[in-house]
């Protein structure tokens, strides 16, 4: 009898401990769930939210080179840093465009030594001896550079003659425009940081209704009706609590999905996907694009060996930094541009010697643009921004970059006087290494600017 009593007391104690554990479990589970009316988060439910997933996978970024500095601004990632390289200032050939050379080159097939018919690449130096500010102290030092990646941005542009960006654009860095000395061979205009550094030691990114309670009523009815006959009241109550917790968790999951859908819709609406291009020869952008700014074309004088081979679209509202008026010292010069259309036989001939307008355009929902030479229409999948004709410098003058001038160009009002400067000529194809057909010797070449 004593043993039987002990067994009964032991069983009661075991059942009591199980009841306490069950009660504690439910209390703990209730404290880990958000009260009704509050949003659960992905972390609360053990998974990332749609916003977090979208942000992780939204690989939207753009790149630029910060000339004259070894590091990128604090908000940008450094892809790599290095030093500037380009063609020697006395070489007619090579490239007009500088490169940011990495510090860790890798070699392929090579032969050491300056052998055979090759292009040469040299390091770059600052030529600041005629400046009067602190930059003069780094005259003749080698030039640093850093390639930078800025996230959640889709386009960058170098804005000449400005210290601040236009509305809706963010400044990456500001500086001064630089190119080759006007009597050397041509280079590309680049923006060197306002506080340049010299290389040390080199100075020589479902509609669910949870409010009706239908699912809940069915489950509770199933529990309290069919299962009550088989189970004790305590077990039924515990199961009801278990189902209540499951239902609350499902409701929170559904609420979170609703929030995720709203977040994704907002992300989709606010993704700043766009690309920019210059429409040469016009003052306005096509109707599908936004105007960033309009201005007039500037570049190096056609008689100057040096300066830059690339034209710029100069804004109408320049901003000044440190300056000395007058064409003093060793500098590159920038002139306005004119059409050279005297030999054309169509309406463009009336624009001969007119100054050339330009406009920088931003097209939303597109991530890339290209200028396609010798085409009037884009290839499949690409959209036409505008079409026109290929222009560059006269074949017997100093080199310029090929650009696409609109098929219906405009001239700047009252600019018919012949001041020359940066001159634009129509481009003809010449057979030989250029295959004919499909090309035709001496035929003027078309072009089209396409976006994707």
C-alpha cells in the first residue's frame, strides 16, 4: 500500500511537471510573437524580408575614375587604385585617352624591350609650374588615380566648367579640367581632383484575407467538437493554444507578405535606373528623355596639336574656382565648335560656319547607351534615341573623336561668323581595309544613338 501511494503521488508529480512545462512553453511562445496589430519582421519569423533580399540582390551601380587621388570618396567603393598612364606628349600616335594603371599587372605573351611597331604607354606627370596655388608644389610629380564604384546609382557624367551638380545629381568630386598643352599632341579632357596628390617620391539598388476568421473557426470547431470526445479537457485546451499560436504565426506571415509586396512595389517605383548621352547638334532632348542641361560644343582648336581629341558639351552657367584671367603659361585651350558643311548638298549646308549646340539627356528605365556608326536603326532589343551623321575633324587636321550629329542639326542663333575653333566635318568611308561592299567608297556615313 505504501508503494502504491508513492506511485500515485509520483504520477501526480510527473503530470504536474508536464503541465507546468506546457504552460511555460505557451507563455514563452506568446512572448516571442508580436501583439495583434503590429508588423512581424523577417527576423521575427526566421527569414529575411523581401526588402532585405531585394537590397542584397539589387546590383545597381556605376563607376568612374577619380583622377589625381589614390582613394575614392567615403560613400564609394574603391575597385582599385593606381597611377595614370598614356601616350608620350611628343608622340603623334598612340591613344588620346589616359588609363588608370593598376599596381599589380599580369602578363600574357610578351617580349621585353621596345621592339617592332608598337604603341608606347608612359606614366603621367602634373605640369603645374605656372599655377599660383598649392598645386604648384606637386609640379612634375607622377599622377595617382582610383577607380570608384558608387552603389544605387546608374549613371555618372563629368560636367565641365561647373563646381556643383545640377538638381537630382550627386557630387562625387570636383576639380579642374585638364588636357595636353595646346602645342603638344591631343589627349582626352579629364577632371583632376581639386586637391590632387602626387605619387610619393616621384617628383623628378497576393491578396490574402485574414480578417474573416473562417479558417480559425473551422479549426476551433474541429478541436472542440470531434476531438473533445477522445481527449481530456486539459489536452484540448493545450491543443487549442497550440493551434492559436500556429494561426497567429500564419497571420503574421501573411501580414509580412503583404508588407513585402508593398515594399517591393515601392522599390520598383524608386529604382533609379537611367542612362545619359549627349545629343550633338540640337538644343533639346527627344520627347522620351529628360534634359540634364543644354549648351554649346567646345573643344581644341583645329590647328592645335595638343589639347583634347574629345569635344565637351559646355553648360551655359559656368562656375569658377581658382583662376588667372588671360591665356597665360602652359595650358590647354578650349574653343567653340563650328559646322564645316560647305561641300554638302542638302539643307545642312545652310549651317556652314554656325556654332554647334548640344544637350545632355537622361533616359529613364534604360541602363546603357551606344553610338552605332553606319546605321540609321538600332539592332533588336535596343531603342533609338536619335539618328544622324558621323562627324570628326578634316582628314588633314588634328584628330578628334567621332561623334553623331543629329540628322536635323540646329545652329546657335546669330553665330554665322567664321571663327573656326573645333571644326566638325562629315565623314566618308574609304575602301581598302574597310570592306567594300558592304561599304561604299566616299559615301557619307550615318549613325544612330541607341539605348537598352
